[in-house]
């Protein structure tokens, strides 16, 4: 399940190194690629691809590579391929509109004179036609559903700007997956109810056992301060482009109701931060008059990469010792074993249980709808401390009570560390003779 997106992330890494090599030189390319390869947020959001991230990142780099080729060669095929790819990515995930807009804004802001020379009637028609063809399935879907893609924002929970800033910082320092994916402590139970989701999420990250995290955020801050000192560098415009793309994309996240609320969104600014750090310190090295000027670039890259590797090691230890959070629990493996030979239909009543269980069972179990509550069905939900959508289980239990049925626990399923995560129960009559 994970191998295909792992291979896609390798393609992303190689494409990134090749692209940076064309813009700068091999030293910057190798440095930027090292920073990306060891980055915890990049590794986790690609290996455990949900969103999905892997195709969007490689799609953005592919789009950028084709646009650069078009700018240098004026090739109509290159610009057509670029915007056809962009259309496909928009169909695949509409959130691709944010990094796409960031790239286009940066192109106009930094390379306006060059962009003006490329704007012709024929090029505009090629761009519009290719984009529409690429995203035609998305257009057709919205035509059939009266604009369901745009309408989705009306029922999604809006996220505060403070939570988005926090998530961006946690993505850059690599600790966004602590708590949410990997338990920070063995006894950790995330608060999932009793306050607005944003407040709950902020409460998760007030305590950490993973140490300082990646130094990428610090290096990026230093890179921002260094901008006035590298204006004469041949890399300056490329660095400015990356900064504008990052800030524009994040600004659009802030303006949106829900985009930017999780690491699978904020990581879509990658791999621009890695390029900014590598290129900025390479530009600063150019200003040094000594024969050891490469020490600055390689020293920073070594320090940030080492911090990334240390963080990954901490994640690995935490996952083995503490286990995973309810959102990524491995208890579904034991659940699959328990119900693989089950003759009764199975009804899943909480978020995140059904799909992994069906996969691990080989999709051989019979699925039932939870409603109405009835006998002869095996119900599966999280235990009280780990329930994600409390209302679903409560509605089923209330419906059962109205029908004269009571829940009888069949089995409690733990995760690999012994936390009691999943509850299996069925319904029985409250009294003899009750139907």
C-alpha cells in the first residue's frame, strides 16, 4: 500500500535535485536535496500519504520544470503539457489551486518583464485549452453536482489563522505528526471533545517529547534576514521567486476557511523552503573571500540534516515504545483478525476504522449500515476515551434503546502497546420476549 507513494517521493526528490541543478549548480542541488530527503514532514506525508500529498508535490515540480523549459525555449508543447498537468492535479485534488496560484503569482512578481514577452494570443489559447482539458473531469463533476467542489466549504469546519500559523511552524520544524500520528507519551490520550477543534489541536502541541525538532525553521528565518545581503547574487531572483511562492500560497491558506489546517496541506509549500535555505547560504558563501567559503553552506546543511535525522530517530523510538494515536492506530490489525471469519455483517460507527479493516481483511467481510439498530449485526466503534465522532455511536445506542435493545460487549481490541482502542458489541433484548 505504501510502496507506490514511496517511489513517487523518490521521483520528487530526484526531480527537485535536477531542477535546482538547472537553476543553480550541483552544490546547491545536492544541498537542497539532502535537506528535503531527511525532512520529517516530507518523509511522513509521503510515506503515509493521505491527502494525497505525493502526487501533488511531484505534480507541482513537474509543472514548474515544464514552465521553466517553456520560458527558455518558447515551446508550445511545454506550456501545453504544463497546464494540462496542472488541470489533472486540480481534478485530483482541488487544493492544488493554492500552490499553483503561488507559482503563478511569483512568476509575475519576480519575472514580470519576461512573462510579458510570453503573453500572446496563441499562448493564452494553448494555456486555457490545456488547463480545461486536464481538469475536464472536475468540471464535469461540478456540472452534474451543481458545484459540489465549491459548496464543500459550507459544511467544513473553519480553521483559525492562529491554528494555521501553528501548523505551518510545526510542519517546518517537523513536529506536526507528533500526537496526531505518533503518541508523544505511552499513556497519552488526546482530548477529542469538550472544546472547539482548533483549541483541542493547540492543546495537543503544548507538550513535546521529541526535542527541538528540525532546525529548518531557524535556517529559513536566517535566510529571510539575509535577503538584503545577497541582492547581487545570481541566485537572488530564484530565491525571491521561492519566497513569493511560499508566502502567496500560505496567504491563500489563511484566506481560506479550511486549507492549511493540517500538515498534508502546509507541506504543499515544499520543497521551496529547502531550496531557499540551500540557495541563500550558497549566495552568502559567495561573499566570503576565503578558500573555505563552502564551509558555511555545508555546515548549515549538515546541521539541519542532522537535526532532521535526530528527529526521525525520535519518531521511530516513540512509534515503537508509545505506539500510534487513535487516528493512525494499528489496532485495526487485531480487529481484522477478530472479524475475518465473522459470519454476521459488520457495522462501523466511528471515523477511520472501516477502510483499513476492509483492506486488512482482504475485503471479505459483509458491511452493514448502523441504522436501524438491530440484532444479528456486529457493531464496531472506538472505546470511550478514543471515540472521534461521539454522536454516531450515541445515535445508534439511543435508537437501540427505543427498540428495547441493549448493547452487549463482545470484545475489546487493543493496539500493539496494550491500549484498549476498539470496542465490538452486539444488541440483545432488554428483557425476555422483547423483540
